[in-house]
């Protein structure tokens, strides 16, 4: 793939959801095995579970 093709692909990427609730940066993010949830861990010493649309389910 040449540089032009890569740029065209990158230019067409758009953010769909933001997971905003952590106070500090996110260190890790993983999808659940069924693909319906995302778990994040942050430098603020919290873990959060989100649905696939970005809605916060629970925080630890």
C-alpha cells in the first residue's frame, strides 16, 4: 500500500464514541469476549465498564 492510499484511509476515520469519565489517562482498554462491553483502567486508579455505545455501566 502506498502513502497516498494510507492517507486516504486515515482521512476517512472518524471518532464515533468517547469514553469520558476518567480523571487521568487510560492505561488499558479491552473488549469483553462477547464484544458488548469495554473495560478501561486508568492512572486515576479506577476501572470502568462501558457498553459498546460508550455509556458508563459501573466504576470501581
